[in-house]
C-alpha cells in the first residue's frame, strides 16, 4: 500500500450539511472536474467528489483486505459530523480495484476534499479536511450551506465524437502501437480453446474478454459521455473514478444499516434494433435456454456459497429473471440478507471477488486460463468499483460496460474499453463475439456522436 504510511494514520474531519437550492436541483455532473470527474450515480441518487483529501493505493492478492484494514483505522480516527444522516452521507471514500492480483494497475481509495450528493429531492455537501493525528477542531453546526458557498457548477464543453476499434484496426488507422495484443481472431481462437478445455473437464466455465481502443483530446469534457450513460442506463450504476468510466448493472455488494444486497448477472442476449415482438421472443428464448441457465447457476451459487458464513436470513430470487437494459437482456438473480458479523463492504468484496460471473468455475483455474488466453492486463475491468463510508457500509459493483482513460500525452489521452462473456460447454465463437459487441455498445455510444 502507498499514499499513507501504515504507521501514520491521518486524522480526517468531515462535516456534512444540507445544501439549499433555489427550487430546481442542479445537475450533479456540472460540479465535477471536466477531465478527471469523480462521480457515482444511479437514478436520482448520486455524488460528485471534488479534489483529493487523501489517496490510498493498493496492489497484490490482499488489496481488498489491506484497503479495508486501512480504512477502518482512518474512519476510527476521524471526526465525523453528519447533519443529514442519509445513506451515502458523511465520510466517504470512492474506490476502484483491479481484477487480478498480478495487475500493473493500482487499486485506489480516494477521499475527496468536497462531496456534493443527492438522494431524491435532498442535496448535501460534505467538506473534508486533514489534520495531524490528535489535533481537535471546533464543531460546526447543522446550518444549511447555500449555493453561493458550494463549489461552482460549470457548463459542459462541446463534445467531439470518437470511434473505438479493435487493436489491429486502431494500429492500422493511427500508426500507434496498440495497448492490447488481443485481436478479433485471437479472441475467437481463445473461445475455441476455452470450450475445448471445458469439454475435456479442466473447468466448467471461463469468462473471456477482449478490448477496443481509441484516443480522445486531452481537454475533452468527460462529463458528456457520463451524462449519456446516466440518462440511458437508469437502472445501472454510472461511475467515474480515477479514469475508469462506465455504467454497470451488476451489484457486487451493497450494505446499508446491516442489510445486504447483491445482483448476479450471467446469460445475455443482444436486443438492439429489434421489433417488440422479436425482442420478447429473445427474452423468452433466454429464459428457456438450458445453456444460459446452467451458466447463471454457476454464478449465483458462487455468491451464495462464498457469503453464507458472513450473512443470515439469506434469500435469493425464486428463479432467474430477465433484466432488461437498453442494449441487452440479462439473466439475473437478486440476493438479500442480514449481516451476521461486523464486516465492511470491502471485506465482503474480498470474500466474493472474483465471482463466477466474471471469472469462471472453478474460480482459481478459470482465472489462470484468463491470464493465459487473454494475454493482456484487464486492469480494473471486471474488478470492483464503488464507495465505502465511515461505518463500513457502501455500494460496490463489478466494473462492467466500462473504459479506462489514460493520462494526457501530446494533447491526447488513450481510452481502452473491455467486454467479455461467460463460456460453457457449447459456446459458439461467433455468438460470443456478437455478445461482446452488444456489451461494448454503452461505451461506444456514449463516446460517439
């Protein structure tokens, strides 16, 4: 871990107060940094972070548990005043974690200097300051903050559309060396090899992915694609944390006041451009598919088995249901329970990740196959992204339908999007390739014209 030495825990002071508005609620994204937005939103609930009070970095096999341990120490030492009391208020850290312990991409927790949050018709502002350990400070009152005192909202800049393409096409068009070695042909060959190993009994399921690449202007206003994702994918969690942007439909762990929720997705059908009759036929076919029900059962059971020691009163959907998104149908199972012990959401994520939905079954063997056949670093794609509060509650989703933005170089930034699908016995390479095209659509559309 870097960012804060283990021997020196910073004392944070956070004050959360209602934010007064003049009737119409302002657009949250308008407060975000245009090039480096820190954003979390679903429907009418969300938050924007401004600046960094502290940044913690982690890597390796114990990145989740190390992050949880450090966060427990920081939260215990913090002076937290919360005059709002809603979920997502008070001291918060936003985070994004790599999929693989071997990843060169660091996992981070970021505590913003300021947070503007919203839940329904209520808005609030949290201010965070850092003091030396043992330093006290006078208490603030619960007086509402006026708009004049809040961070300034700025209009969105005009958006210049970009195209994302396969690594080989990107290289041919730009002359740049692609970040990913995985070509379209390489992906379909990987599907064939994965199915061969499944048929041989080496494993039951593996989730293989591929990447698209592009470049955007260094001064591009990333709030525009984020606004598009938030508006189009209302039932998903739209995020921008440390350059990872996307909109995920899959809840890894949500804990509020001891109540646990998760949503498991596995089994997919494209639905873009279909008539209503054809769309409903696709939905019915997905629900009736033995292959997809088999794949989904692996994913749902892995979550239930892993979490059972930490939860009580655990219930799941009686049967997988069809979740409708603008681009696809998913088989979905909701999981609900009560916490049985004092655990943080990050500790639950550590126990669950990687799930069968984004790794495979058996998980350890599947991750090794992924490492061998994909031949690229997934980074934070299919890792965990979300937030944790001072009590250890929070929301974490699997980083899907997302892209990683790089730093500015010669006036541009790289963007790498990832998408994949679960492979079981009988998986067809062309079908799996088309599924990735559908899963790329949220990002390619958001960053397009």
